[in-house]
C-alpha cells in the first residue's frame, strides 16, 4: 500500500523537474547570443520595419569590448559608450545612429562585406557629406584626398580625425578653435605623423600647448597647415607663402607683447634682400623655387626653438652663423653681425645703427634739398638773363625845336 501511495508523488516530482529544466533552457536561449543581449531597462532590438532608436542600438552596443573579426584578421570595435556619445556633438544634437548607419533597420543586421577595418571605414566617406558639405568639399582639395584618390588606403578620411561616437566640440561660438582642442588636434595628427609630432612636442610652439605654457597663443597643426583643405607643404607655392603664415601670429601686437617679441618680423623680412626676392617670386612666379630663405629655413619647421635657447637659439651668434652658412658657406664669424633680428633700430636696441640711420635721414634730405634749391636758382638766373637779352634798348627823343 505504501508503494502505491508514493507513485503519484514521485511522478509529480519528475514532472516538476522537467518543467524547471524547460524553463531554464528557454531562459538560456533567450539570453544568447551574449553580443545581442539587451541590457537591463533598455528596449530589445526590434524586427525589420520597426523604428530603430538609439536606445535600441545601445541595448547591444553599449556592452564594452565587443568586436567583429574581419576577413583579413582585423578587429572591428562595435562598442559605443552611451555617456560619451551623449556628450559628443552628434549626441548633443540628438542625431540617431541610423542617420549614419542607413542600412540598419533592425536585427539581424546586413552582412558586412568589407574585408578589412579600413575598407569598412571608407564605406562611410560619403556619409559625412550629408551634414558637412562645406567641409567635405574643402577636404576634396586637400593632399589627403589626393592621396586617397591615388589609391593610398592609408590616407585619412573624416572618421580618421573625427570619431563620430565621441567627437566633442572643438570650436567656440566665434568659430575659433578652443584652447583645449589644440591639444586634441596635435594628438590626432600624431596618429599618422608621429615623428613630426615628437619634434613639435619639443618645440617652443608644442611645449606652449601641451605643457600649457602658452596654450591660448601657440599654434597647433591646423594653424599652419589648414583644417580641411590641407595643401602639400612640399610645393614651391607653400614655401613662398609661408612667411604670411608665420606673420598671422607674429605681427599680432597683443600676442607678441606677452613674450617680448618684435611685431616687425614681416616688414623687416620683406625690406631685406631675402624677403624682397621671395615677394617678387610670390607675385610673378608663385610655382617656381627660389633659393632665398623663408622663415623656417632659419628657425626650423616643426622643431622651432626659442631664439634665446643657449644650445640652438639663433639669437646666439654661433648658432646664427651656422644657419647663415647653409646658404653662405664662406660666411665668417662676423657675418651675422649685419642681422638685426627683425627689430627696427632704436636708441635702446642697436643704437649705433639707429644714430647712423638718423644721420643719413637728416643729411640726405638736406643735400638733396640744397641741390634742388641750387638748380631752381640757376634756372631762375637763366630765365632772367634771357629776359634782359630780348628786351630792346630805350630810344632817344630826336624831336627838334622849331
């Protein structure tokens, strides 16, 4: 009797265990795969034809360290930090993921046909044009776009410099580059131009930005090379126009007053033989090379050192001589004495040159004025003499008396 009474109980337990196993299996199947599991409190992906909001995308893509292995072995990161995106310029403007990923309408996503991470990035090159047409067209005139058109797949695209998921604001309301953005720009360029960045980092300009010594005033990469329409710096045209690039900052009285530098750099350069030659080439033959030096021939390109630096500064006579000897091999130790370092002579700076110049400033007008006065007096004398010569002599009264 006892065995018969236990049979229903045992069957009930088996059935309950089976139901529990089925429920656990369903739970596991719902939670897989992990790469598409919805996070707690976030809507799950919708099917084809439904509205795909950012919350839907981030339900899967907010999970960190997710990646897809490409055909060539590259790893394509597909994780997006929701907070970083929300504070980015795209997130702050309320842009949806599908405005850029236009082929995504639900899950599962279309298969990725790109064979490499770079090829995948190039597929979005035209996407930025939808919102940034002016910048896109400017970029088409750059050397980056030229390299890409020539088949160089390593040439940067929009996303190479501007990560669409985390790109913050880089310009103020006035359109000028933010001070903190100058560091971002330099570090972005370093991704491809690391050797140049290392030189720039040690220069007076780079140290001013990266170390915060003069971040407001110092130039970053785009200050000299441009933002989107970056020209080839190896051309004769860029070289000839480079003094104007330097003059944009070095003729600014507000900036130069902070560092005690002369603002006469462009005027004094153009006034001497070197600058006059370059100016003539700029106007008449902008595409031809000139052997006359421009600013960076003496000061350096990216490794510009303060002029008073004891090791390399060209304010030191020995360093200046070495710079002169690049073009003038026979220059002796006294050769640099003729250079006034972009300063106009004054009683306090180069006083001997100032007083000699003042002497001739007074002497030359006096000499020329005296010569003009002498010539005018001589002309007056000649005219007067001719007048006397042409005047008939007076006639005597010959009338007789009756």
